């Protein structure tokens, strides 16, 4: 059984988390090329206010200028994941799975994204939320085919030789006003929501991360465990 390391990093600047993702991604990819094994990681963080635009996104979906971003204390990055524009901020659980899908027996990127969505669906289900998918769009939605369709979790990933980076952003106690400055994921006719907005509950991000990790382990038939203290050496 494959073992995935669980790392909850708490609040982290986007640039720092992106650098750590790229380090872990490169290490895993290099090991794969040489036939060696490197650790696979579930990295969980909370970002200060930041907007990110995926490689296939449209800059026009950012509805404010640099001066306004500075005014609200937010930053902006164009990055190499799939998808359009999204927001990360306080009260949002961001997960970056750095995985070798072949080692996990996942046959393709579509199946991987489906499983990420399923882990989120089961996680929010723990809080009494009935969530589902929206055909033709990644992520996890509430009432996806109704007039009140709203997204609770965005997903955008990158993969090379079946090694993944980037991941998901689950709104837990997020200030949803920050989504009003963009067309989230390129949509102009659908809303956003959070665990708090749907239920009134305010679970900690680490609690939600642990629930997600448990569902992830069941879906991917792997073990997710915390590293031994002091073992997260950076090469």
C-alpha cells in the first residue's frame, strides 16, 4: 500500500507554497525518471488574499485593477495549472496533492480529478451538505443544476508523466465577498458558497483537512500519515 505524507502547514504566502510545490513536484518527477522512490505529499495550507489565473484562463475575468488589489490587500499570480481564475484567502482550505498517479493505480487525469471531487463531496457531507458535480465543469457544487447553483470547492491541477501538483480550494469560513471581484472559474451566472454559509458551522481548517485526508485514503486505497517530527528535510 502506498503511503502519502500529510502536511498541514497553516497560513502560508502563495509564493512560498508554490515554491514548495515545485520543489516536491520536481523531486518526485526526477525520482520517477531514475526509477527511485520519493515521498508523495498531501500539502494543506491557508493563503492570505490572492487571485490566481490558470494557463487556459482569461485575464478579463479579473474585474478589478492592480490599485484595487493593493487596496484590499490581495496579490495576483498567473500560474501553470488548468482552469481559469479563482480566489484563495483566509478561512479556505487549499490542498496541494503532490502524487505519482501511476504508483496509486490511477489510470488518467480525469479519474484523478473525479476522485478529488469525490473526496470533497464526502468531506462536506460530514457537515450535512449534499454536494455534487456539474457536467462540463470541474469542482464541487451545491444544487448544480438548479437556479441556485453555487460552487463550494474549485479544482485545478497540473500533471507531467502522471506526477501532479496544484489541487483544490474548499471554502470553509471564507469571506465570500472577495469572489465578487472576479468571474469565479470564468462563470458569470453561478454563485459561490462555504461550509459556514451552508450550515453555520465553523470547523477549523485542520479538522477539515483531516477529514479530507481520511476520505482521500479510502478512495485511493493508500495510507495517509503525518511525518515523523524533524523528517521534513528540504533538499
